[in-house]
């Protein structure tokens, strides 16, 4: 079951550097201010449900799925209102910041290759 689905429209110039430095992939809905757009994966929202994801659900980039390990207290509100989240590929069982969605560790080079305009980003309920 789809919890959230969107399509990548643009990749900010600093996305790869932020992934390398902080293991973070930042998203914002199209129309984000330029200073946020340069560090973000911009996207066009397509569908969502009101209930937030939880640990055990999956974050999917194209055809590659990553298990969600923790969801910060403000992450879902931010995602629904701004299309904003900080997906942290750190496998943490507790989010350090309220806007984080933590997912299992992943190969950062693979993630960089997967994230490109036209690719679908999805959060899916665990099966």
C-alpha cells in the first residue's frame, strides 16, 4: 500500500555533497526557495495517505527499497505540508531530529545514481 508517492523533477547542485557528508537526502516539493533547492531533491507530489509511515515500512527510490527504521515527530507533517523530509541513511532506531526519516544504511554511490529527474520516490507500507 502506498503511503506517499512523488516524482523527482530536479536535483540540487549540493545534493551529492550532502549525501556524502551527512548520509542525508533532503526533499522539497517543487517551488522551494533557491537556498533550499540547491541542497534538495525537488519533486512533484502525486498521492499520499494521512497516517504517517512507521519503522518497518519502506522508502523506495525507483526500484530500490530501503527499510524505514525511525520517523521523527514532525517528519510527516513537514512531508504533507511542504514535501520536505530528511531521509537519513544511517539505520538509526530513533530519529535525532524531528524532521528526519531514518532508513537502513545504503551504498551512497548507488543512491546518487538512482536519484534523478523522472524517478519515482515512494513510501510503502510493510508487506
